């Protein structure tokens, strides 16, 4: 599975917020643009607090992150 995340803004907790192709929102809890996917969490329904890290997603093979400057990074998940 490929997860495509696009930067959409910053929430009240100063997390960088990304949205996937299905409208779910994720926050980068490192508070900066980063390609460390272990710091990117699915956010609660109100888009505020971290729920679970994206690395917990089953069948996740690749994460494509579009940062606020438009740069795109593709990270392949190592075999578990």
C-alpha cells in the first residue's frame, strides 16, 4: 500500500498536518518538516491529538510526503 500525504497546514498543537488521499489527517509530532515517518501519527477526529503512528498501518509499503515547500519525498518501509 502507498500512503500519499500532502501538507495542509499547522494545527493548534503546532504539528505539521498532512492529509492522505482518503481525507484522513496526520500530524508530524516532530514539529518540523521531516522524513522520519515514525514521527507521523494519524490524528483524532478533531485533528488535534495523535492517535497512532503510521508505522502501525498494516500493508504499508511506501509513504510519499509532499512538504509545504512542494518538495516530495518517498520513503519505503523496510520489511518487518
